[in-house]
C-alpha cells in the first residue's frame, strides 16, 4: 500500500491526443530562460532586464508503454508533439508540444520499456488540483 499523496508511476505519464501512451517512473525537470539587460547612456549598471524565451528540458527515467499503446505498436523513436503530465497531490503540471532529444535503451530487444528519454517542451502549464 502506497503512502497517500506520494506520486506513483500512474501519476506521471506521456499523452498523445488525450490518450495515455506511457507511464513514467521518475523525472527531473529543468527550465531555463535567457534574459537581456537594458542599458542607459551614462548609467554604470543596467536599468532593467527583459525576459527571454523559456526552455524546458525534462529527463524521464523508466518509461513503460501502456497496453493500448503496445496494441497500437508504439515506437518511442517516432513520438512527436506529445505531452508530459505530472499529477501532484495539490496540482497538475503539463508540459506540451514535446519532442524527444535523446533516448537511452537497455534490456531486451523489442521490450516496451525505455530506460531514459530526454524531452524538450514548448510550453509548461500548472493547474490547481
């Protein structure tokens, strides 16, 4: 029996067109943003900063294809424009417009498990549960 409020693999999953295609054991997310400074003539320090575009990179560990995705012959290497959904006790985080950048596989050929996949997301949304 799990601890109440502790995320399980069913709480972290990949979704395509509203359909869950894989569950994820764990993740590590990093969001970065480049900013520019605004300088003014005669000032020796910037007067403001302008935020640049955000970049979301998420490393997923141990992905398991769902039974439905296996029946549909899912291939992790052909995934594109998918979403990562992370359900926490108090909120849901959705990374959308995802593309994978690296896939690391170990194990038997034809297994529907991927050890690690790094994805880049176009957008991050956080909603209250």
